[in-house]
C-alpha cells in the first residue's frame, strides 16, 4: 500500500507541473491577432516590468489578472488593445502607462473596502515567512500575519471572485478589528467553504491529500485536529498532504515535496513537518 502512496505522490508532482504550465500559457479562444497581442503584453511585462506578474486571463471578460505591488488586480484590456492596433510602435509606452494607471487608481484601496462587505469573503492563506518578507508590504501598510511556526505564517485575503486582496494593518485600523478577530472570522469562513477536510484520525491510518483547486487547500491545515505525531507537507497553496510516519519512505516523500514546491506557481514550503505538541515542527527538529 505504501508503494502506491509513493507512486501517487510522485504522479501528483508531475501533474501539478503540467497543470501550472497549461494555465500559464493558455490563451484559448482568441483570434490570432488578439493572441499575438496577449503574448506581446506578457513578454513586455516580463522584460521591462519583472516586478509585475501576468497571472492569466479572466474567463468572462477581456481582462487579465496582474499581481502589482503584491496585490492581485483585474485589468481591462480593451483600450490597450485598440491603442496597440493604432500605434504598434508605441507598445512599450502604452504598457508603462497602463501600469501607471493601475498603480494610481486601479488597485483596491484600503479606504474603499467596507468591513460588512469584506467579512464573508475573508479567508486565511498559509505562506512562507520568506514570501511575506519579500511581498508583505504594499499600499498602506504591511500584511496582517500570524505565526504558524518559525518559517510559516497565516495571512488573510478578501477573496473576490476575480482577485485576492491581501489584508493589511490599515484594514484592521479602519475596521477597528484585532488580528484575533480577523483570524477567527477567516478560519470560520474556511470551515464553511466546504470541500474535503482532512480528519486527523483517518490520516493516522492512511495518507490523505487535499487538492480541491479552490485556492485554500494549504490553509486547511488550520482545521486539522487530533493530528499529534502526523507528518504534514504543504508544498504549495493548492496541496496539503497528511499521513502517518510509520511505513513512509521519508527520503522520497521529502524529495517529492521539494519538487512540487519548486515547480509550483504558488509555493509554500519544501519542508516536511510533524505535528508536535499541536505545532508544525520541521521533521529534523521533531525526531
């Protein structure tokens, strides 16, 4: 049985790499000239604006999703498309102007987010402390965060259908809420989201994997109970593995976790953890 678990985990790594590649490259359904425009836009962003990430097209309108200053925001492309057709030699200047407009007025501002509207959309995300250090400050203040262990933290997002706005300290100040208020609400929302939830007792008998694709599988480690002694892998935002230590090929498990984290668009941790005294301890520290 453990052999099949190992084979399945390895296949998962290959599958994730393929999925991320397809999602990153697909411009399906557009005429050739529009597809060429989108490819030129993505190339220009990568070459001239490497701090801006092109995350893909939105499914229901001619708009893309960009990550600007650590914040994901939808950007309409109708005007940019028309401008590129009229002035093809000014493409670079057009892209620079588009990003300037996004920075000036396109990002969701803290003052525009009402708590009553945001509350049902608040969700937790588990991220690495290194990621927060690199991405954790934008707009008005630093991200709200809660330590999960020495190298993982919980951050919070307003999960709009088309983008995720990270919650910062200025949000809390305007909402007059504490970090504890935010955490309790976000975890409760995660519990109500549904989807598969790993039961610690079941995982102590046989390894279990969450990969629902809703963007919060890694965060469901916050819902894990009765898990003392279990091994936990959180290679990326959309994958959570939990299983017993007994019978595991630890070398293979760690190598596969590292491979998934390395190939992921949203990596979390390449480490393997053991639940010790209710905390996620790196395996090397818990043995």
